[in-house]
C-alpha cells in the first residue's frame, strides 16, 4: 500500500533504498576491515597489480634495510625492447603501505611497460631493520640502481628513476651521493623546499613550528620503544582535509555503494595499512627536512663526511607537481631551485637540466595514482624520456598540447599529445609565489627553537619515558591507534558484524535503488553538502588561525633575538659557480674548432633552433635520421646526447665564433654537406614551418655548408649575432 500510494511512495522508496545502502555500506566497511587484517598478517604486503620477481632483498645487504628490488613481469601482450633504458619506480614510505606506483594497470609502471621499457620496482617491508638509517636506505637504493644498470648494459641510456612523494627526495639524496649512476630523475609530488608556500594556503608547513619543533617526534619514537608508527603520519595527512576525512570519503561510498565499493576498497587496502619506521629515520626526516629545511641548503652531511649537495646531480631532473596538491604545492616542489641558484646561467654553468610540469587541479595522491594522469603526463614522460635526457643544461617547462589529424608531422608524435620543452627563467618560478625574507626568517626561528626544545626534552623527559616504556607497551600503543581500531571494529573479528554479510548478499540479489528525482534523496544530498561546507569552514578558520599564530609568534623580534638569529650569513654559492664556469670555459674554447660532420651539423641545428626549446617531433626526426644512418656511422644515444650538450655549451660561450667555426670543422665533401643540410632542414621543419628567425638563421647556415674550400672561399661577412 505505502509503496503504491502516490503520497507515501517517495518516502517508502527512499527509506527502503537508504536501509539497503546502509547495509551494503557496512558490508564495504567489513570487507575493508578484513583486508586490513589480511594485509597485517602478510610478511610483504603490497597493492601491486603486476606479477613480480624478487631480485634483491635489502635485509641481506651488509647494511641491512627493509627495502627490496623486484622486476616487474610484463603482462601478456606487452613487448619489452631490450635496447630501451629501464625504468625504476621508487615507492614512497610515508606511513602507508607499499605498492602505490603500480596499484592500477594505468599507472607509472603500466605506462613504462606500454612504452616498451623494462620496469623495476623498489618497495619496502612493514618493519624496519634494527639500526637502519635514511643514509643506509639511500646507499641500498644506489646498489639497486647499479644492479639494474648492469642488467641492461646494452640499453640506450642509464635507468630512469621515478620517485613519488617521500621517495622523490630520497632518490635525490641518493643521486647527489652517486651522481654517475642514474639517468633522468622524475620526482612526482615531492617536497624539497619545505618552508616554501604562499600566504593563505598550505598550512601544513606551519605545523612543526606550532608544535614547538620536533621534540614530539622524539616522544612518539620513545613511546614506541625506538619505533615510530606510520599511522600517525597517515592521521596527519587526513587532518589536513577534515571534510574529506570525516564525511566526503565515506558518504561518497554510501551514496554510490553500488559502483564505488571496489575503488574505495582498493584505495583503503593501501592507505589503511600503515608501516613502521625506526625512530632515528623519522627524526632525521623532521629534523633535517621538514623543520630544518637543510637539504637544499647543503647542510646534511653523510657518515663519510660527504656533504649532500643537490648541485652534484648531473642527470636531468623532472619535477611534476600540481596546483591542486595541498600536501606538496608547486612552491615546495620547485623553490629548491631558487634555494640553489640565483639565475638560469648558474644552472647552465653547473651542467644541470631541470624540467618542470604543472598540473592545474590534480590532488597529491592523484599525481601518482590517477589513471588519467598516467595516460597523459606520465605517458608523455615515458615517450619523450630520450629527448629530456638529451636537453642542454637549463630550466624548462614541459608543455603538452593535443595532437589531432591536423597536427603537422603527426607521424612523429608517439602519444595523443605533443610534448614541448620551453625555456624558462627563475622569475617564472618566483611568479608562482614564494616566501619573502621576513617569512624565511620566521621559519629559521622556528627551526632554532625546535633545537632548543628538543634539547630540553632529551635532557629532562626522555630518560623517564624510556624507563617506563617496554616492547609490550609500545605494541599496545600501536594497536590502540584510532585508525587501526576503526578498521578492526568492522571486520569479521567483531561478532556484531556477523549478520551483515548474508544481509548484504540478499540485498544485492534484489536491490531497490531510489529514483534520482526523489525529494528525500535531494534532501539527503543537501544535508551532505551542508556538512561538507561546515567542515570546510572549520578547516579554513583553523588554517587561518594557524598561519596567524605562526607569523606573529615567530615574527617576534624578541624571540628571534632569543634564539640567536642576528648574524649575517654569507652566500658562498656564487664563488663555486664562478670557478666552475671559469674551469669549463677553457675546455670549451679548446673544442671550438674540433669535430667533424656530426659536431658541425648539430652545432648548426642548435643555432637555428636557438631559444625555442625542443619539440618532440623535432627530436624524433633527429632520432629517425640517426637510426637511418649506416651502422658504421651510427652513434649511440648517449654519444648523441654528449655531442648535443657539448655543442650547445660551445654556442653559449661565444655564438659568433662557434658558428663561424662550423665551416672550419666541416670536411670538404660537397655531397655529405648537402645531405647534412637537408637533414637539418627536415628536423627544424618537423614541428611545422620554421618561424622567420629560424628561417633566417637556416639560410645563414646554408651558405656555410655550401663552402667547398674553406681556404679559398670567404665566409659570409655578417656574424651569427647580426643574423639572429
């Protein structure tokens, strides 16, 4: 009667649907709890969806660590090209479980395999090895990279390293300690400049100062009997967005329980199984990185006495970040460049190639989890990794545009997008927003106060905490973490949940979803929206109060003076850069008139394309020409990269003299000169018709290549600079 009555049917249908959704939602929570228990009992839990082969267990190394190197077994139908450089994906160990880089087939691993690259994965086990440090992990990762490189000695380049979030700064440290090992390094959502940001956003950077520094980390490590529970890191991330944590995530599953259950369970299987870190590891992270911000300042010193300096990295560095990321905003991902360099010329003089790519909206986890991102940005990174590796030192932005049937030379585009590397300056980084001198002083004050508070804790409180802490109390504390209780409470271990599974099965067999136009469903969604808005208002108010408190507290001149922040600091970076530039100049001048057809042709090509960056079609055209050369004349990709970078440096040193010297190093072979000139034309035209400047420079180069006897024929009277 109620169901057929036009007046009572809407309310009956709604409450019937609401009851069914409630039972199905409880069943989803039950499955989540069971997944948690299952993962907790596994010795090597992960969420990788690929088959794998264990190569190295880090626990067997001289300095044992809980990291492992595995080879990803290509799925059926995927063909791997043994000549392509291998990819190594490094998993972030920031509290949650391992495997996020390969949780989906549309992932960083899936993209690398699809592009034909051998693929490896560096993951970790739930429990750290006794005494392991961050430095031990970095050295183990260097060993992993070395082993992979040795397995692929015939590949066309060194291994590509991909580090997500925490793994990004870890492989950056490793690469600075072993700069000759890696090929291009992609860091996705990686915080490297921990104090950076803009006012009114990203309050997590204030948290360390508001807690009085890192003494609390010592306390949690001591209460854990020398082990830090990663569940606290997960809770910290969740507190950043209370609307999502306390309502949106759960309500989205409840409201769409017929379609969202699998996605939710897959994510929670990774997110809800926290791992452990040694207290010494997490203390290093918060002291040296989060609060101290010492990595980009070059103040971290290894046990060998070697200083960890990111300027030592010679491999191209690709930074992938997003404006929608409130965990690692673009400033934290990019401002380390401003910390290290004063201008792009310093980057060039140091021989570094830095490339960044900005997403407009994706969140932190989406950077390395989202299938849409994998199909676009990560796919383009993989397709164009050789172009990235061959780029001359400098700062570039990777810009992607759609490719379609009207795209010139679409045959030279590997994916659905055209990748172009556009030259940028440090002003482009600054334009994203950055701290002023006063804000930097505030963060420096908080770091110094942290040292004071840490010293007081260790002297006065730590001995007492250690005396009353046992292994049993530490394990009890971990088991009583709210996140773990919430997961276990809805599992089959709880007898109250026993009726849920059979009820859910019956409902699935005879489901009664409510119509979308039901007024009570509309009221439910309105109430949900009100709850979300309320929580967001709370979060915004809290964040504003946090920022105001931090700025006022650490902006106090009395506190700054009390912690000794008075001395003037001298910057020695300029001296190092100038000496490096002077040393390189002599070498480049000696190479000005050395070389042959290849060196002259590439120098001419770089001159014609001067200042325009690089388009993947142009590089792919160059690659096609390289591959079409006779075997006896073909150069390897690494040799091509070396020549390209060298000729670019010679042109930067003295463009006029470098261009004028082309005719001096060209062998007197008219037919080969003509073929070289045709090849140059083909490359510069690969992205469409050359612009007027490029055309003018090409005509100038043409006259140089037409010279058949450099001793008798006069060079063009105008210089390269006059032409440009």
